[in-house]
C-alpha cells in the first residue's frame, strides 16, 4: 500500500499516544533530516515549519516516521510538517 498525503493526514488526526521527553522539535527535525537537507522551511509566531508532506513521501519517509513525529506532537499546517517551539 502506497503512502499518500491523505493517509498521512489521517495519521495526524489521531492525538492518542502523544508523549515525549526532551526537545520534541529537535527530535522531529532529526527524523526529517533523514529524508531531506531542507529541514526548516520557515517560522511563524511560536511555530517552526518544515518540509511539505508530499516532498517527504517522495523522498522516502515511512509511515512509522510520520507516526513518530505525531507522537512528538508535530502537526500538519499548510501541507507542511510543523511544530510549536
């Protein structure tokens, strides 16, 4: 089964099991850095934006990695991964 943006969005709708220790933003950036060199795309007030979901899927990010990001309290905004900082 091919991973699609819609399936990733479904993963992020579920907020069960969201728990982490340490810097969740940094830990998430480390996961994203496995698939792209462009880990930070921009920043807003209290939010860091990373790569577009489709770009990460095309780069080979696995479902389990998206699940890890969700557990680290990452979210999807404007089709990009994002995290409160």
